[in-house]
């Protein structure tokens, strides 16, 4: 897999955020928190969220992310 990034945001314990044009995340071992995806449910108007526990650590996870909230550990937002 050949992935390239122009910008990386490191999020640590208790931090949240994202980058413009973010195309994925890279969680580090032991990362706990939530990932908010770009797509919204039209019926409720709420964003789709996903637990970082469902993502394999150390492997980039391609997704259009609007926000990442890290409770513990480290996550890199890729753009």
C-alpha cells in the first residue's frame, strides 16, 4: 500500500480535532476514543461515529473524518 500525506495532526490523551481534507487516521497501540465520520444520517441529522477500539493499531484507516476524540493513547489524523 502506498499512502502519501501532506499534513499530519497528532492527538494525545484528552485531545480532539481534525484537519481540512483529512482522508484517514493512524491509531497507535492502546488508543481509546471515538471517530466522527463525514457522512450524516438524513433522518436524524447526526454524524456517524465509530469507536477507535474497532480500528487496527499501526495501520492507516482511510475515511473522511470530521473529528477525532482521544481519551487515552495517540492518534494521527492524515490529510
